[in-house]
C-alpha cells in the first residue's frame, strides 16, 4: 500500500514538473510592438488578422503556414516583434 502511494506521488511530481517546464518552453521570447499604437489597437489588429488568416480554414488546425500568414498580417499593419 505504501509502495503504491509512493509511486503515485512520484508520478504526480514528474507530471507536474513536465507540465511546468513545457509551459515555460512554449512561452515566446518576443512580443508585438508598434510605435504610436493606441489602447485597443493591438486587440483589434489581432482580431482582424485572425479573421483574415483562419477564416478559410474549416478544420481549426493551426499550421506553421497559417502562423506565418498571421505574422505577415500583423507586420503589414505596422507591428514588429520585439524581444522580451
């Protein structure tokens, strides 16, 4: 009984560690910036670009190509990537 609980505890600790490390690794090392942008402009541009980029996709899949199109749309609207 004690041995089973120990294995479960170890598995939970391992899973939690992997979850935390994966979350940190997936966080981008950059953010969007636009000189002179006003409040709400970022949200409006993201919404517009997502609608333009993903409107034609019916399966809901995000691919490398769709991300590149999304980024190109943001850049066309004056946004640039800046390191965190």
